[in-house]
C-alpha cells in the first residue's frame, strides 16, 4: 500500500464458511476500500475488533497497539473512564488498514476524536438499535424522525447501515465540547425523537422499559464507547458491511445486500455517500439548551463507568420499586 509492503498470511483461511469467503478476500476488500475508510479513521484512536479464527471463532477488542506493530503504525494516547492511559492505533496510511485486516480485524472502532485533541469529540454519533420485536424497517422510520429533529437543531447528519438491524448517523461538530456535553446532546436528541414518535422510539436505558421500540443508545457517546466505522466488515455469517447510504434510501435498502463481495462495486458505481461529512462542522448549542430545559436531567452511565455527577441510581426500575 503506497510505499509500504504488507504481507498477508494464510490467505486461504476460511473466515466466513457459510459464504466461502476467505481471509484473503477480506484483506482484498479492505485494500479496495482503504482510501475512503482512511478518511473515516485518519488521526483517530482506533480499537480493532479481531476475529483471528474467522466469524465462527471468538472475537476480542484490541484496545492497545499490538506488540511488534510495524513502524508505520502510529499511535495516540487516550484515557479510559477509569483514568488509565492507553496507546491506541492511530491510522495515517492505507497500509495500516491492510495490516490490521491481516491481523483478523473485521470492525474498526474509531473514537469520535482526532489526535490533536482527544478530549473533545468532533463527531456526534447516534445509534438506532432495534429491540426484540423490531427490525431495520423500524429503525428506518425512526431515522426519518431523527432527520427532522437534526434539521430543527440546525444539524446535518449522514446515515449508514450498522451491518445488522440498526442504523448509525454521524454529524460533524466543532471540537469545543467534552464527552459529557456531547453525551448530553445525544440524550436531548433521543428524548426529542421519542417525544415525536413515542410508539416507535425510546430513550429508556433499562431494557424492561423499552418495549418493542427502537432504542436510541445515548451511551454510545460516552468516553471510550465506540461503534463500527463506515465500511467496516461485521461479524455476521453473511460478512455484511456497515455501509453509508443516502437518507432517502433507508426505506428501501436491505442491509444484507451490503457485504464484502458487493460493497466494492457499490462504492465504485455510487461513490461515497458520506463524502460531504467533513464539509461543515456544526455546534450543539441548541441540543444543550434542550437538555438543560428538561427536568429529567442526567441518565445512567454503563455499569463499568465511575459514578458521574448528577447521575441517578443505577438500579433498574422494577428493583428500585421493590426496595422502597
């Protein structure tokens, strides 16, 4: 890749047995999409989700740069919610993507920050997660409401399939707010979407309260929480790919149609639907005003996070009632 030679080991190793897709084909896929994927990952701390034995093996998250990484693999230091530091991969060349693919990486999970300032996100990410009883079509309907809410807040979002039943939406923002503020902005978005489509969407953190609705996972905006990037291969039997699409396509596309074998042609014929993502950076002032005006205030953090200021008890509602 470029001036770098990346050797591929065991290219015939089965990675997706149900489709007959090999490691070599996955590496070739990443070589093909590397230019657009690098625009997503460049200068960001990146976690690798590795499937060294293919999709039927056990996956693990590689948060720290692996030992023996070649010299062209640059790093950046981040701090986890616990305060512990870690040096993570920071892609600056296409060769890094192919090198990671050779390690068995399917998903690339970038932080929403860049190396010059790892404490202030430059991307607002909204994760629409269908709950049991709902599917991609439900997520698409919620995405339509989300688009309206974003517009009312003066924001432009860019959607993609998650590679499964969900939808991810990215908004480029100015890196002027910390992780707490950005998470509050996503909470405000989630609550407004829920308000406009209460039978379709929910911001409830506790599963027992979500029902058959699409959960807007605001905690994906918390520090050290990441989602699979655009163009990432997902660990599904079909070798699906998290693929950028246009807003008006969400109601008609089938996420299973985007996979390791089909996406290179899609990209070649259609170009990158997220090409305009970096054209303008927005502010989140309106969303923070919505959050401040909502008397419900803070929402629970994930259980592995330290207790945060203003956070309610991390006890599911049914248990809390029994304790009263």
